[in-house]
C-alpha cells in the first residue's frame, strides 16, 4: 500500500524549527560561523567579536585599516553572508 502524504525529513525539521521559533536563532548562529569562510582566515584573525542584534551584524576588528576596507565592501559582504546561510539574516553590518 502506497502512502501519498509522505514528506521529506528536511521539510519536517524546517517546519518544526519555524513553529518553535528556532529558525532565526539557528540562521544567526550559522551566519556568525560562516564569517571566517566568507572573509577568509587572514581577515578572520583580526576579528575579535561577532554578534547579531535586530538583523545587524556587529563586528569588532583590531585593525582600523581593515575596518575601513571592509566598510567599503559592506554591501557585498552582506550579500555573500546571507547567500552562504541561504536566508536573509542580516540587513546591515557595523564595524567597530
């Protein structure tokens, strides 16, 4: 007997995460973890603290030159980070 109401496990898990309000925190965690993959190990070495608040990624950098350089490519970084996660998690980045 064939069942017609089968679902893929991934779809069920995504729906459960969304219902329980865990999808956004999970995506935020994935984005913070993706930072070093997107910017590379050299830039990640100057990064001290990353956190997301109200769809804004706050990045503390130890190099003022790097801070200025990343500020100029803010839009590209936002796009690449969101693409890496597969959802729009952030809309802005603040470099400190």
